[in-house]
């Protein structure tokens, strides 16, 4: 453990994001006896709100929050300092990275790991941001689905997050409309099989090739209108259409992005800038396959690379 002012300590590694990638990196960094700080604005990242996880080795079934808190405990027990804060600025002077946080702290470190995930993609429709303030528009069915007991909801999207969310929401909602812009759903087969009985019974209706163009309602969402001229009366709308990376901090340090706007890394999770690494959903290392197991693996590799970098004599 490290005590005293953050600004008095030079860490070996500063990790942005306290999700699976960042915390896994911290476990490895701790075992390498690196002085480690993790700054995350959302304890546990996406895993904390993933609800039941059934594909993480060692657990047939575990609540995402419980899983990630075990990882956090493990990281802390190995000496990592976990700060609940948001990094708002980054800089490099000589060989030192300095980070500024929302609460006014400054952190200095010899290496830097971007493990900050990717933000949820929005529909980009008028009123969306207002309705997202607890007025009917949500971006995580597993997190907020239980608010809609006995209600009618829409779920936008046809990937695994949407179908997994629908599988949870059937426990609460009276009726679910899945609204997907393409002509097919593409979840993991096991999740589709779970939902199928509810589609058969009519509790869940699937609307393919359907594009929402307007959010209805004044003070809060009351429904949606589609390009095809359909109108759905809804109590809530869950937007599950993937994520977009937020890369202002990385590009400030001239870190190269790939064609999709994620951080470009090699097999060692190195970026184009010496001493800067990236891991987890902030990269496309495994393409669209973004899971806890891949995030954990990338975090472990990134910490190992940072350790090796610090061992090498500098010119
Ligand atoms: C609903 C849902 C269900 C899922 N179910 C599963 C599942 O069953 N199995 C599975 O393996 N995977 C599942 N996943 C995917 C898995 O959760 C992610 O792949 C994994 O969490 C990625 O970890 P990460 O650490 O890269 O990113 P994240 O978990 O996104 O963590 C990054 C963190 O960094 C924070 N951050 C961003 N910018 C800053 C900043 N400037 N300062 C401080 N902090 C910052 C973010 O807020 C976030 O908390 C699910 C995801 C979702 C959304």
C-alpha cells in the first residue's frame, strides 16, 4: 500500500479504468512489485453491471459485480492503489506521464496503461440525452431492466447484449419489442435459445429492418416512431447497439488509433508510444470479440510489457 499525497509518489504504472482489463493488469503489476495506481470513474467497469456471467473460467455462474469485486480485492491485496476518480488530462514530460483527475489530484507514473473501455453507442436522436436522465432511455438492460416491472419496453439492437438484456427483462417487463435495423439477430446461440420461448408466446416481438427515427414524449419517453412508419408505445427504451471508444486522452499523447477509432496495439499490448500500453475494450485486438476473458488476458500482457520496459536500460 502507498500512503501520503498522490503527487508525492512516482508510480511505475498508472492505469486508466478500473474494469477487468485494468484490474487484471494491476494483479500482474503487483506481483512484479510495481508501484501501481488505477484510476477509474466507475468501480468495476462494464463487468459490474453485466448481471450474471456464465463464461468466465472458474465460475459456472457469477454475478458480474461479485466477480469484478473479487478481482479488485486481489489487485488491492497485491498493493495496487485504486482511486475512484476520472482522468481528465494527460501529459508527458521527459520519461514521466502525469495525469490530472476530476477531483483535482495529480498522478505521476513511468508507464501508462489505457484500460478505459468504450462508451455505449447512442441513437443520436433529438431528446435522447434528456430522456437518458432517468426519463425512459437507458443503455444497459441488465442494469436498469428491473425498473420496468409490468411495463412495455423496447430494446434496440440485435447482438448479444440486446438478447441477453431481453432474457433478463422478460422476468420483469410485461411486453418487449426488440427493434433491429438489420435483417437478422446475431446473439450467441445459447442466449437466443433462451429467448425463443418468449418470442413463441408473443411476450417478445422482434421487428427486423426497423429503424427508430423519433423518440416520442415531452417530459419523458412515451414511445418511438420508425422510418417504416410504425409507432410503438413504450414505457422505456434500452439502446444496446454497441460502444464507441473515447480517445481524446490517448490522442493527446499521439497514440495511434486503428481504422475503427480504437487504440492500435501489437501482440505485447504496446502502442506506438514507448511506455504506453492499452488493453481490453479500448482496443480491437480480438476484433469485435470483447469479453472479460480477453480483457483480463490483455491486461496481464500489458502489465508484463510495462514491467519489461522498466527493466531495460534507457539510452
Ligand atoms: C451488459 C453487458 C453484459 C456483458 N456480459 C458479459 C459476459 O457475460 N461475459 C463476458 O465475458 N463479458 C461480458 N460483457 C463484456 C465485458 O463486460 C467487457 O468486455 C469488459 O468489461 C471489458 O473490460 P475493460 O476493462 O476493457 O473495460 P470496461 O469494463 O468498460 O472498464 C473501463 C472503465 O474505464 C472507465 N473510464 C473511461 N474513461 C475513463 C477516464 N477518463 N478516467 C477514469 N476511468 C475511465 C470506464 O467508465 C469504465 O468503468 C458484457 C458487457 C455488457 C455491457
